C-alpha cells in the first residue's frame, strides 16, 4: 500500500529497508510538543486569514490538544510506517476529527515544519542548559566562598608553580561557565526567528501572516528568506559549538578531580554519592562520574563534527540529509545536561583536604617567585638576577631536603649576603596568597569579594520552558 500522506502517484509501498532508512520517528518523537504548538499556531493563523474556516481551525486545535494529552499519557503509539512525528500527528488528527485534518497542511510543508519544531526544541534545551549552568556556577561560588583562604598549589605544566587558593581555582570555572552561557545566549538570539510559512522552499500564494505565527511561538520575527528558512541548520551547529566548548571546560575540571582524588595527590575527596567501588578491589573509591564527564566530551564534539560534515556541500534548499541533524544533537545536548548536573553534584559534595593542599603548596618551592619578588622589591635587584639567585637558593634547599621557609638564614646569605630575616615573611604560602591582591589575583579577600559578587549576580535568565 502506498503512503496515505504523500502516496498519490505511487502504486507500491516502500521496501522494508526503505522504511528503515527513511523513518525518523524513533528520535523526532521528542519534538511532539513543539510540533503540536507550531501546528496550533499555523491553524489559528489559517483560520484568522480565512484560508480555512473558523470551524475547521477550532476542530484542528481541539484535536491537537487531545493528541498532546494522548502522547503525554503514553496512549498514542507512533508508527514507523508514518515516517516522522509530523505525519504521525497529522494522521492521528485525521482519525480524531476527520476531513478537517487535511486542511492543516495548507500553505505549509514538512520542510518549514521541521525547521520550526527543531528551532523551538533547541531553544527550550538552551534555556534548560542555561539554568543548569547557573546552578553549577552557584555551587562553585558557594564552595569558593567557603574556601576563599584554603591554600593549595597552583600548577603550570602540572608542576607546582605558585600558591593559590582553592576558592580562586573554583572561580576560574565560574568564569568559563559564564562565557559558555554567553555563547548559548548568542546562539539563542540568532536562532529565534521563525521559518514557518516558508513552506517547501519558495513561500506560498496563500495570504498567510507569518508575523502572527512567529509571535504566537515567541520568535522575534519571521525568517526573511524562504530558501534559507528551510535550508539553515546554523542554529544546531552554533548550539553544538557552544556545547562542545562547555563540555571541554567540564572535562578539564573533571580531569583535575580525577587527579586530585587519586591517592597519589589526595588533595580532594568526593562524597560516597559521587563515587563508586570496585568489584574486586575493596579499597577503591573511583571517580567514575568525573571520568564519564571527561569522556562525554567525545560524543558532544563528535555531534558537532558529524553535523558539520552533513551540511558541508549541501545545495539549497531542504535535503533529506538534514534529517540527520537531530539524533546527534539530541544525544549531545542531553549528555551535556547530564554532565553539568553531575559536576554540580560533585562540586556541592567535594571536600578538599586542606592540610594536604597546604603541604603540597609548601613542598614544591611554590613561594620561589615570592622570594625573587622580595629580592627585587627590597634589594632593588633586576628581576632576571633575582630569578638566578632564587634558583640557587632553591637548589640549596633541595640539596638539604628542606622547604624554602626552613632554610636557615646563613645558608641564604651564603648565596646573597644582603638577605635579611624579613625574607621569611614572604616564604609562607599563606602570605604569598595574601599578597596577590592585584585585580583578578588569588588573595583570599579578592576571592571572597568575587564569590559574593557572583552569588549576587547569579539569577535565572530565561523563563524555563
Ligand atoms: N523527518 C524530516 C526531517 O527531519 C521532516 C522533513 C521531511 N521533508 C521532506 N521533504 N521529506 O528532516
């Protein structure tokens, strides 16, 4: 039997393999809410413009409401033979309201329909991700405030570099998440134009009102070019690009959690709630959630690469290739949401081992720069000379197996006779971080101020939809 939605010129139905490769209902079913909302807006507009009767428009709206509750209560079974969400809903509408259902698709095509639905879906997903990132930032800022003065080693090349505070480190991720939210916000702004009414590709001869459907769906305006409206998937690409960068940020933090919870460093403990055991080694506390956040970056970035390849070289306007935009994006964005939630949970529960952090900051000659700076400030040495003198003092401390602040004054004076007892003030990690008061620096009072500023600034941006 040929397809009842488009099979007029077909004698035969599709091969089973044709149906398999063609059907998208297994994933575009997630668009049901958006498809129904867009159809309701379209039908109301057709009624208002006298393109269909007010009576038919009302019947269509009622039928669509029924379908919405049928889907939400799990009563409607989708059929693969009907290909996609659009035709499943339209076919159910025909069962419910009869011939009036056939008027819904006037002045519309599945091409503008799917573009509209997916824009609405991506928009709602961006709003949910924004809210999740905000909660993540709040968790980070709260923990940062708590640990504004908790000294830990800061690293470059993963070598102990200079003391920082744990709070300062956490606030770095708040900044990254803020830029991530900015990227999603930009993507949202550009995607928020309505393709509906572009029809198949060329617009329509019916006297439609595109501004009306655009307003009803809370788009900012109708898209200006009908070919672009049905052929554009920038909105998915941009969102996946924002998601990829956000995922890369999460993966960096996840990696640090893995390193810091390893007994090799022991700088951090995760709660039992975000740790798993080993089936053979009873002592293990594995940071699986952090590892999986690190790993999920792969599929998120993969979805971006995948869709870029799908879109590359596609002629205008709609091509069926574009149906491949959904699975990867839906998977990637749900992986990102899950990753953000997992990171938020880990941050809330994480407990730094302040003593070990402190010992690590003391142990790695982390205040060597403070010593060099002291030589510059107090003895007016050029920084390069101070760097060299400090290097010799560090070598002496290393040879004697002591920390910088435990190296006796005569040992230092043997290298630079003008050094005085006062130097010891700058050799403690506490004093080091306290001195870093430059804007953006790690001084506890800076961290407290920044954490408080964030906690005040972090208010939900979009209504959640
Ligand atoms: N399932 C299709 C998609 O996601 C809907 C649009 C189909 N359009 C068409 N001309 N066959 O792209």
